[in-house]
C-alpha cells in the first residue's frame, strides 16, 4: 500500500484528501505545520508528498527546498497544493524542486489521477532496467535512477531526471515543449512553456559545465548534444 504524507494546515482540506485517498487504497499520514511535516518525512519517508504552498511558520516553498536537498527525502515526489493559480507561483514551486502542482479548489478525482500517474512513472523508472547512457562526463543509469558527472552523483528531482533521460535517449533530436510535457507528465497535464524553461534551467545548473549538452534550438525547443 502506497503511503501519502499530507502537509496542510486547513483541517477541511486534510479531511477531504484523507477520505478520498483512503477510499482509493492509500495509507495516509498528515501534518498541519511544515516543521511536523519535515519530521514525519525524515523519520518515516512516504511514497509521495502533498504539500500546501501557504503554511504557517515555514512555508511550502521552503519545506520543498529542504525536502529536495535532504538525502533521505530528495527522491520523494512532491505535489504542491496552492490556492494561487498565477504562473509565477507555479514556476516558483517548480524552481524549488516540486514534481507537480495542482491548484485549489481541485477535483479529488483529478488529484488522485495525477498522484497515481506520478507514482506509476517513478515505479516504472525504478523497476525497469534500461541501458546506461553516457555522454561526455554524464552517466545516466535509469535502473538506479542516478546521474553522475565525472563519477560524482548529482541530486535531481524526479521530473528533472525524467527530462534529462528523455533528451539523452535521442541525442540530436529536437523536442518542443509540448512533447516534453507529454513524455514526462502525460498528455492531460496543463503546464506553461515558462515552467518547462524553468525545469531546463534548473537541470543545466545542477549539471554544471555538462549543462551545455542540453541545447536550446531557438523557436523549436531543446535537444541533447550528440557526442562528437
């Protein structure tokens, strides 16, 4: 049974989420503050986290940063819940490592579908042994869900890893933003071009000098540089 950790301060939202998650076969834990959420995530890591953006004390963005930079929790997918639907809030959430987002008010059915899709993609990546990819100093091991630069492991979010894998599997091939969204999050996912650009920027930054392997094709999209 997959375990979901809810970090949310509104009791009504917690009850709505808990009811629908349990009804759909999930185990549920929850925390009403960021501090308690961090403690639960570290002591009993869940399979996925639903994280409210607006929390008392430490806000959701800071919690996400802490989760994604902690070796114990960095691999856990995070879906951010927010009452704000402006692009800047979505982009900010993705910048700090969130793997997906959904805005309030939301349909429980839609949230469950998105949650299952993210868990399924992570499970498939973990269970399917695929060929290790190498390009320059970059080594991508899909089976281990790991990336190394010159034998030093790089910490990526689930979305960043999948984005790198999609590009690296077909070097030289130009992917537009819509194709990248479809490959990473599914055709029913609504996301802005700006959000994809943010993920690419984050990925390049983490790759350091090797980030130059991800090339921008003006007016078309992105591609992974072919080995010379």
